[in-house]
């Protein structure tokens, strides 16, 4: 085991932050810790209407949240609520007691009085439970579906900067035609500090949303496996023209070996060449691969 690479410390740290197990194994790391603050949050839960109405609302919300300061964010989740009907969920969150701008609250349709407070660790996240079931603290139901016994998942990711109405129509239409009620699309709001941070190993950090396509089915729905994977792949492909890149975790040589080079390019861009040079130095036999091999 060679645990010291002379002169490569900075290069390894640069690579490990994005390539992870495909590059090396980290056995010890020291991180700077920051105080945990409280957060204030609410949920805006809206039943789906017509495609045009849904798209108009989501586009209006997107334009409003793009103006949020870095202390604030708003995730969007399109999926099934308690009754399995299509539901649009928006999840504004603010740190350090920073008030939301009135233009933002008006666009989404909530007030400062609706905000609840909890510790950062207990933030309940993107639950599509109806408002009357909203409670303070962590809502375990919001996290249970993907990890429930017997539930199988297939996830895709795409970074997007701006979603025109055409793109929202693609997303809304796909969710309304999902193969199972557990399939959904989550748009994790980034922007802010993500944009102001150097891209590092990633292809870019110039994006507003990390779009996560979640395709799920149960073990007794074996006939749904191919349908669910096809649904997620087709939606991902349609969003590609609006994308700026993907998260390296989306690179999958096992399921999509014929697309490995294009997926690596989407994840790392111009950094792929430098990353491969580093890989040949520290792991020339490509023993460590994760879900994909970096060596060409």
C-alpha cells in the first residue's frame, strides 16, 4: 500500500473531491467544521392542474427563486402526494433568520407567518404530504420510499441552468405519464454559493438546479423494471439539450457501457484528461473503479 505520493497531495485532493472511489481510497481526512444553525422553512403544496397551468406556475417560481440570496434556497418536487395524485411541492428554506423577499413569497403563495423553525439536522426536506399533515421536525415519511424494503430504484441526474417553458413541459408531461406512482422528479436548488465556487474537478458549477429523476418500483412489479428505467433514461435524454453537465454519480458503466465516454465528458469536461493522467500515476492498473473506470 503506497500511502504517500510525493508532490501529488494537492492533485489527489483535487481529484478525490469529484472522482471519489474511481480514483483512490481515502482512509482519513480532516475537515473544517462550521456551527450548526437553525433553519426556517415551509412547504407550498399544490395539486397538479393542466399542463399549461403547471408549467406557468413552475416557470414563475423558477424566475423568482433565481433571485434568492445564498442564505436561501427552494427545492421543487413533482410526484405523488398522499393520495397518489400528481402534486407540485416547493420547499423554501432560509438560514440565519434572513427574511424572504415579498416578491418571492407572493410568487409562491406563502407568508413569513407560515415558516417553521428546526435545527439544520432536522430539516424535513421534500415531503409531498398534504399541508394538514405537515409537522415540525424531520418527517420520516419523506425519506422512507427510496429505502423501504422491497423498493427498487434507478436514478438519473442532470444539472440545468435555466428551464424554459419547453423544458418544464417535458418534466411535467413525463411525471404525469410515469410508470409507477413512486416515480418523481426532484429539482434540488443550488445557485448561490455553488455558482461562486471554483468548479474544481467538475465540468462546471454554472447551474441553478440538480435535476434528480427518481424511478422506483417494488419487487412484486418485476415487469416494471425495464419500463421504469426506460422512463428515466428517456426523460434524461430529453433534458440533455438544457443541461450543463451531470454529477459523477450518474456515470454508470454497468447499465450504460456504450455511453461511458460521453457520460464521463458530461461529468468532468476538460478535466477528464488531467484526471486520467493522475489515475495512471497513483493507480496504473486501475484496481479502483467504483461504477466506472477512469483509464481510457
